[in-house]
């Protein structure tokens, strides 16, 4: 959009950049800007891949639209207007500086490699123009560059990383949202949110997402409150049972920066919580997996495209568009996998246990490249994260740092029977199996003909025949792994 020159305000304003920090509370850049007492111009810069990173997928675009609406409303309550601009960060910010005569730009740090590089260029360019450029702690408890092993290198294994994080002192306390933000006296041109076309239209596939989520800072606060009330006390045991929904479901809010890990960490210390130490520790360790993923991304900038363990470059994946499509659509004939893939499609989110089973199934049973699965998750997850998604895929596929050993191949039937024993989760997302007795719900092919018929199931017609046989698939996967090792 053309830059629109405004009348220069009496006092030069401070520009605050919003990116993946769509909140007012615990926003250090916004707080510092408000405290200057000068006019503040909040700007959301949508680089949409122009800074060299990955453009958000469809599910995150849907979320972004609603999160921006809510951010705009919260800022308006404090008197400030959110300016929307699309384009590469550097050019976009420089044009705004020129238009508003701002002499300072504040932002919270990003931690994906493209974001780091773009923000570093921005800092240099602003300082060359004698403008103030200040960056603040972003969405990680620990800056990924600062945690190092005894020898000064990066961690490759989670446990020592966790020990370092846990012994690194209490994370800083979260800060409150500014009570008031001094607006600019003159309007500044903004893109219209609708013009970004972030919402799906033809077709509108977002009905399930609308039912499941409330994007925005208030939605994040409510999720945290609900989790502290009902989930945390059973987290250590319950977090593996997808039907119980005892996990926090904070991941999309964290991905968009509607809540910070500092706010979560300190909420866990609330004196009235009364959660067992084991549940608290297990939950903190999961938050730390997110930190570890960013640590890995920081030290492996191609985490989404290159095997961390380069031995896997020789792995003989067997690309097959039909198998990939069956997995994407939840038509593999393995109920727990299909339920997970349909939960993903319907709600934009999948339970962690089922993510592991579904990812293992794609890479090991179907021998499809983990990058294809990662890309599908990137497009369909509302919490798609540039660090956690590739790090987790590589962990499951065996090619990652500290990965699960390759030969540990999940048996999808046993996983289903263990973590969804009465099939509640499968019944919810695979309704065509809903009337099967529990003993067959994870292996319908073993059900007697009359049981299938009473349940209205006709394999190959109402529900797919399993696309691979577990034992054969396992043998083939191990053979592929042995062949890879043989090429070293
Ligand atoms: P909770 O159990 O309540 O955990 C609290 C928070 O801790 C989460 O919100 C998340 O931020 C963090 N966390 C928990 N487990 C992990 C983990 N294993 N790795 C990293 N962070 C974790 N998580 C994402 O946020 N984005 C992704 O794109 C993503 N892709 C994944 C892909 C695969 C193949 C797998 C196996 C896991 C992936 N995860 C991803 C990790 C995990 O599944 C989700 O973070 C979790 O399911 C989110 O649900 P929750 O908020 O209820 O988690």
C-alpha cells in the first residue's frame, strides 16, 4: 500500500511491532513504549514469508484473523489504533517511520532463524539512521543462545537441557498490560484486515475451528484458568488419554503469543492451586520441550527441511501420493490414526499422544518422508510452530536430536487399546465405528461378521480395510533402517 504522509505529531511517536505476540499483558515492548509517555503506534507487520520464513498455513491464517480482531479491540479500549501492514519487516517499518516521523521502534524478539535475521537487519538500519531500536524478551523462558552445555556448545539431548533450564533460576515475573496508551494525534493508514483474505471462503472449512477455539488474549486466559481448575491435578496420568482432554490446549495461544510461558510458569505457583508435585513437574517439563525445540531450531536453522542426523539422508522413503492422501484424510483403516487425523481436520489440533502415533504410522508403517507429514501439520494445525513441529517430527521419525530409537515402532492397535481403552476418542471422530464393541474398536478387522453387521460396519465400504498390515509394515521399516545403516 502507498505510504501516506501524516501531519507530524508534536512529539515523535514510538512504533511497537506486533508479530507473534498478540497480547497486551506481559508484553515488554508495549510496556516500555507506554512508559515513555510519548504517543505509541502499535503496528502488526504481516511478513507472510517475505522475511524468508515460512508463511503461515491455512489453520494459522484463520486464527490470525480472529486474534488480530481481538487485539485491535483491546488496543482500542486503551485509546490506540492497531495499524496493519503487510510486507517485509524492514521496508514496512522504514516506510512507517518516514510517514510518522517516529524516532524509536520497539519489539519483542522472534526466535525463528528468518525472524532473527530480519530483526537484526532492522536494528542495524534503524541505528544507522540514529533512531532508537530496542528489542525485548519474547516468547521463551530462556534465550536459546544463552543456554549452553559445560563446553559451551548446544544441547542435543533433552534431559540435561531440562536440568539446565530448571536450575537456571526462576523465570522473570510477568508484567501487567499498560493501563493507557497515548495515541497519535493523526490517523495513520492501515490495511483492512478483510483485504488480507485470511479466512477460508470456498469452501469455508473452519466451522470446527470456530466451535473449538476462542482466539485472543482473553481466550488464552480462560484456557489457562480452566486447565488450572480441572486438568492440572490429573495431568501426569491423564495427559496421555486423548478422550479425557486433560491437557491445557494452550499451544495455539502460545504459538500466537496470546499468553507467555512466563505467565503460565508463574500461574503454576499460585498458592491456592494445590496440585500434586508430580503433575506440576510433568507440566513444567512439557513447557520445557517447547524451549528445547527452539534451542534445536536456533542451532539447526534448516530443522524443517534437513535431517539433524545426516545418516537419514540415505533413508529410502517410498513416496506414494495415495498412501499420503489416505493418512491425511483419516482413511488408513487404523482407527486411532484416523481419529487423530480427523480431529486435526475438524478442530485444527490433535492430542499429543495421537500426534506421536499418527506421525510414527506415516513415517514407519507407510515409509513416507517425515517432511510430507510435517508440511501437512504445518498447514492444518492452529498451533503449527516453526520449532516444535519439525523438532517433533524428526523426534518421531528417528532423524532428530535425541530422537526416539527408530526400532521403537508404535503398534497403533496397542496404542489405541492402552490410551483409549473404551474407544471414546475413536467413536467421537470416526462415527462410522461408534457402535462397535470396545474390544474391536481398535481392530475392526478382527470382529466377527455378525458383530460388524450389528454395528453397521462394512469394511471396505463404510470404513476402510487397513492399508498395511502391522507386522509386515514393521518388518519393512526395520529393513529400510538396516539398509540405511549399511550405507554409512
Ligand atoms: P500440554 O500438554 O498442555 O502442554 C503445555 C504446553 O507445552 C503446550 O501447549 C506446548 O507449548 C508445550 N509442549 C507440550 N508438549 C510438547 C512437545 N512434545 N514439544 C514441544 N512443546 C510441547 N506443538 C506445537 O506447539 N506446535 C506444533 O506444531 C507441534 N507439532 C507436533 C508434531 C508432532 C508430530 C508431535 C508428536 C508433536 C507436536 N507438538 C507441537 C507438540 C505437542 O503435541 C503439542 O505441543 C501439544 O499437543 C499441545 O497441546 P497442549 O497445549 O494441550 O499441551
